[in-house]
C-alpha cells in the first residue's frame, strides 16, 4: 500500500495520511446506453464507481467525497453499501448544476475539501492504481495541479472523444478535445490543490463549465504539471462499445503468459477465465472459491482411498476440475480488485494440504494390495518433493532478491502439471505409479533450483566453488 508522503520543498508540507479523493458521479447513462446512473453501470460484477473506489483504496485512500446529481438517491444508497463493504468514509454532495459540465460538478466538492489537497477522478474511468501512485511521488506545490498524462496513446479507445494535452518544458500548455497540436492524452486522474476551485469559478464566470476549462486557466499561469503514466492501463468507459472493451481488457489481463505453467497456459486458463467471467457476477468471494477447490480435492482423495477403477476415473476428473477452479480464485480477486495477502496465504496453505490428502489417499489404496513400509516411504518422498519445490523457489527469490528465472524449468515445476499427471494416473488405473513419477521429478527440480541458486551466489561473490 502506498501512503501519501510529501517532501519539504516548493512549499510542500509533510503529510502523514493519504489525501481524500473526489469522484465525479453526477452524470447520467445516456451515452453508455444504460437505464441508470452511469456510475452504477455494472462491469463484471461491480459498478463502475466501486471499481474507482477500490483503485483508490489500493493506494491508501480512506476518505471520499462523491459528487452526485442524476438519480441521486439511487447513487447514495449504493455508496452507503460500498462504504460499509470497503470500510471507508464516503460523503455525498449534490451538484445542483451538474448538467452544465463536470467543472460545475467539481465545484460542488469545494466546501467538503476545504484547504486540503485531493485526488480528482471520474467515476467512469478505469485506472491502474500505479497511476495514482505516480501522482503521489511528486505531489503538487501550493497552487498547482498534477495531471496524469498518457503520451503513448495505446490505451485510448476513442481518440476523437479523448481530451488531448500539449506539454512544454514540464508544464501543461494546452488542453482540449480539439487541439491541433498535442503530445498526450488526459487520463482523467488529477492530484489537486484547492487552487482548482478558484480556477473553475473564474472559468464559469466566462460561461465555461467543464473541468478542462478550469485546468486551462491554471495552465495559462504555468500551474499544471503533467505526470507521465505512459504504459499504465486506463480506459474512459463512456459508450456501450467502451464498456465492452473494458470487459475484454479486464479478462485479457488475467493471462499471465509465460508466468503460467504449460498446463495452466494451454488448458486450465482458457477454462478458468470463462468460468471466472460468470463467477464475478455473483456474490461468491475468492476465498470461497479457494475453499471449494480444496473440498473437491478432498472428495477426489476419498475416492482414491477407496480404490477401484471407477472411483479412480471420477477422482481423476475431480482433480482436473479442482486444478481449473484453483485458478478462478486469483482471477476473481483481480477482476474485483480484491487481491489480499491473506487470500494468497490461504490458497498456498490449502494447496499443500490438498497435495498431502491426495498423496495419503493414493498410498492408502496401494498399501491394501502391497502392504509394508515401502509404499508409505514412496509417499513421503513424493509429498516432500511437492512441498520443497514451492519452498526452495520462494527461498531463491528471498535470498537473491529476484524472481526465479522464467524458463522451461520454471514452467514445468508448477502444480498444474503435477495434478494433471496424477489425474491421468488415476483415470488409467496407475495412480501410485504417477505419484512416484511426480515425486521423483519434483526432487529433481529441487536439486536443479538449488544448483542454480548456488551458482548465482558464487557468481555474485566471486568465491571459488
């Protein structure tokens, strides 16, 4: 979590808490094609404004001022529910003249903000939290405004409707949708001082009611500083086409590429993302999905312990299903911006217990026909290999302060391949042999990781081997 920190230069003061966020949510859903207030439009199980709130919470924001207008009571009720769910403070203010433009909506928050600096965001913009973190790195001095600017343009969905900016010598010189010369796009993310309110009032005195008009007033005095956020994901969700694009981009973001194991990449992920697309529209939580995957593994273990071909076939199918569902918890967590260290810890621990349950079940069934210590010794060797693969990988990252190299060895040590081999063994009637195979392979991987770590240590220290 990134906290609001200010250095003592250019009239900045040291701040101990993150700034509040003003979110503009007064518009209607006419252009978006929804029969509700636009901020309440659903996107993969969450309203647009909930996604904005969660983005802010990710960087430490706990206080919000939401400007409402169209369908005010409906929006207020939704925000009351979100405040309780997220554990944050949300104050709603009504913009009496919201229909004139987003500048008029911004001015409605002036009394709530007072003399504090604040984030200014649009309820219908999806933003990578890193955009807000970048704004916090070098916050505005007294009288300034910082604007997150995309100089690449790859994230822009509708260039004609985008607000363009022109930057010169580290300052914003021009802003508007119809700029003839421009070098960046306004992402709709600002870190403001209260100076923005005076600029908006001046613009409105001249009959100009949009936020860009107030920004232009400040820019004329060299008081708007662009912050480069090129390459970070963002999207203005203003039309049905943009809403569909937002869903496509969110689902595409689940693809981990080479970070996935081979089985996850080509089998599990295509299936899990399709399932997650529907799970996010329910009240099911990522932790509930984690527990469900674990329970399926326990059911498969019970069948494996019984022995017999029919039970093995069903168990093999259940193991594959559990492996697919095991990917859904992280996907749903990312889609709903609900990723937590606690959830990752629960997933890791239950995975280890599931591996242990499957191993004990396979050995139990095999020992019925081949009693003695040898089957149990083989089971201990196998499960220790499963655990050590995960452990030594994390130790590699900890000791060398870098992730384990993303090569073929990295991709074959993932749990997805192990579960597939065990499920194939169960279906074909050779679960014990599959267990021994995966166990030996896991220990071979452990040795390979240790050797690589040892060689890296020697290369860094220059010590003889």
